C-alpha cells in the first residue's frame, strides 16, 4: 500500500476522531483534550492515538480511561463516517506534550521579559 494512502487515511482518522470526541458525553473526556498524533499500521489493523490535556498528564490519563471504555462506540462511528472495509483497533495513550509546550513557552516569555528589564 503506498505511503501517501496511509498518510491520507491517518489524517482522515484524526479529523473524524476529533469530531467524535466532541460528541462524547463521558465526563472523563470533557475539557481541553487534544489529539497530538495518530499512527496507523501499514495493514490498517491498529491505530495508536496520542492524547494530551491542557490540565496535565493526570487529566490525559483520565481521558484515556474514558476513551478506552467508549472505544467500541468510537470505532463504530469511525467506520460509519469513513466507509473503511476494516476499521483499525484503537489504542489510546496519554502524553503531556501540551503541558510541556506551555512550559517551554512560559520559560521563553520569562527570558524575554528578563532581557527587556535588563535593557531598561
């Protein structure tokens, strides 16, 4: 299978998962949850979804627990929306990349503020 097809399918899965997550009513999944990365195997049998939350890693782990319990519904919706012959099995993993990025941004702004104070 050509790699451009896998890339296109990965982007389609990511787009639809974002829409499906907005529709979920589980309180564990509510909040600022983001899909960081989606990896699909070459044979489309597994799809690894990396989840991050603005509140931190603990909230992302709670969201992953909720997503695992709703994975059957999510997989059915994904199959209905994308018209795939075989819908990959969804594996959810928590990551703290949003929190890490916010921390880096805060450190850079602190450095910038420190340089401006030194100039004055």
